[in-house]
């Protein structure tokens, strides 16, 4: 049983989870699907809650930050260039 006063973020690293069944489960239960930065796995830019959790696992290059910012901005409707 989940406690309502907490917010939950779930990190998925298996491609079989990247489907509507999982996205809908997370959204229905107010669980955030973590956006991870991994070279070998491309995490879909799916928002399942009203917040995002970004996880940078590998050493970052500035272009990685730019790409993550573009993905985030496009999901919430912001311009990528201020």
C-alpha cells in the first residue's frame, strides 16, 4: 500500500516496460517514470505525473543536458531557447 503524502518515482531499465500498460499504471497511481540518461538505453519522454525526476547516471557531456532540457521543455510546452 502506498502512502498518499509521498511522491514516488520509478526507474525502469528494461525496454519491455516502455509500453502503454506501464505508462497507464504509473499515471493511474501517480508514479513518476524516471528519465534516465544511459548510452545503451533511450528512455521515452513520457510524463506520468505533474513532476519529472531526471537521473544522470553516466558522466555528462553538455550536449546531454541540452537534449534533456529539450525533452523536458517540449513536454511542458516551453520554448527551448529563452
